[in-house]
C-alpha cells in the first residue's frame, strides 16, 4: 500500500455508519491492502475523529529489522502468521495512525453529529467500510465493501458517547486522573 486518502464519514439511508476511502497501491504485485479505521475522542480542541493506519508490511519490517518485501512474502504465504505480527506490533501500527476526519465538539450541532455516528455503531454492532483501490496499470479502480464488527470497540465507543454527551462540561484532566486510578496508575 502506498497511501490512504479521501476519507469520508457518512450515514447511509439505513442510518448505518459508512467510512469510505481511496487506497493507492504501490504496484500490481502489492498485496498489502489491509488498513484499520479507528474512532477516537481527541483533545485540544475536543473533537471526535476518525483515524486510519495502513502499509503494515513497511511498518512491521521497520520495527522488526526485516524488509517490506519479506513481509509481503510472509503475508502471501502465511496470512495467519502475518496477522500475528500485526498483533505483536499493534502499538507501532496505532502510533502511525493519521487523523482523517474531525468533528469539533464545540457546538450542539457538531456534538449531535458525533453522537449519531457513535449511537449507530453501538446499536447496529458494525460500521460499513468501503474502499476504492487504485492499482497502477489497472484501467479501473477496484471497489470493496465490508461490515466491520465493533464488539471489541464497544466499551470505548460507549465511553466516547458519554464524553460527547458531556462535551460542554467535559474535563479532560479529571477524566484522565479517573482512568489512571481505575488502572492503578499514578499521575505523572
């Protein structure tokens, strides 16, 4: 994968969340088409955001002292082993994420938009991911869609919904202090 661009966040006619993206591949031989979409609440300014991260073969190669070509080969020959490496290097992959869509939580209208997105995912249990792959030398882009289940994200999405509901009075420092206490961590 060369790049992820043109990220759009919307609701379709069935009130399902849709995240659409254009992905530019490096070549016809490039099979690293996997990318993650993440939803977050970020501060300064307070906002609901959609982030993406991809090009896992390069990220894992850099972290493990390998090469992207070796990681592509592993992906082609043993997808499960490659996915294990993705899991092993999850922090590197997440750190490489880029913020693509922002809904500033500075008006009730914006907060309602973020709330609608979160509520839809929580109620439906998924979001739709539509990807338009652009492969050099191919006459037409390839479009793929999937329903991405959110059960692993459910506690985080519910927590984000709570923050969005309290956007006007949300105290980030107090929230972090409370979270650290729940985890048994000390404030720094």
